[in-house]
C-alpha cells in the first residue's frame, strides 16, 4: 500500500503537468504593417500600438480583433511628428486574431 506522502506527491505532479499542458504561452503572434511609423503588435491575449517615429501628425487609433467577444477600438489619440513609444494597449479575454493602427489626419 502506497504511503500518503507518495500519493500526495503523485497527485501534485499530475496537476502540475496538466496545467503546463493547458496553459497558453504568450509568444508574439504578429505585427501589423506600418501606418505612418506606427504598428499594432499582438500576442496570445494582449495587444498594443507602438510608434517608431511618427511621419505625419494626426489621429491614431489602435484596433484589435478578439475571439468570442467584441473587437477593440481604442480612443483616437493625437500624435505629433517624431513621436516614439507605446500609445495604447489592452487585452482580450480569450485570444487576439489581429491588431493594426488606423489613421485620420
């Protein structure tokens, strides 16, 4: 008859293996085409908009298509020429299909 400690260890090891098998990894899933120096980046559930030197000032908006929930339309943000950095981000509950940047002059 197996000891209580051996049974507990076996159950714990199986639980860890199950979680490791089911848990998704947060690897980069994609990068959109550049929109005047800004791109949409998405991962398994999160996404963000990042600019590497805006080439034309105007209103920029981050969009993301989420699985099994409403798509994300970020607030329009006025960005100046030369802006570098993240300007918006969010997360989907399940997963992200794509993300990109919209522009309005």
